[in-house]
C-alpha cells in the first residue's frame, strides 16, 4: 500500500488559497505576455506576438475557469 503524504505535502482544499493561486497565475501570465510585447527583445515580431497571445489566451482561459468554479 502506498504511504500517505506527510501533513506538509497534503493537497490543499482551501477555496481561498485556490482562488489566490489562480489569481496569481493570471497576473503572472498577463504580465509576462505584456512584457514580451513591450520590451525590446531580439525575437522576430511574429514570434513575439504569438508568445504574447498564447500567454494572454491562457490567462483568459484560467480566469474563465476560476470564475465558473468559484463564482464572482
């Protein structure tokens, strides 16, 4: 039989903590997407746009799923 996880490694079922982690994830994705767009990096423009859009779309999907799960 598999050993149970120690108390510090148990998965958290606290809704407030889950909301915080989801909000933090969305903020990080949006920030990275905007930085990729705005900073003068040596990446071709189409690739920069694609990277930024993937980050922004992922943030929108996570935000929508969190809103659906936790309500407003």
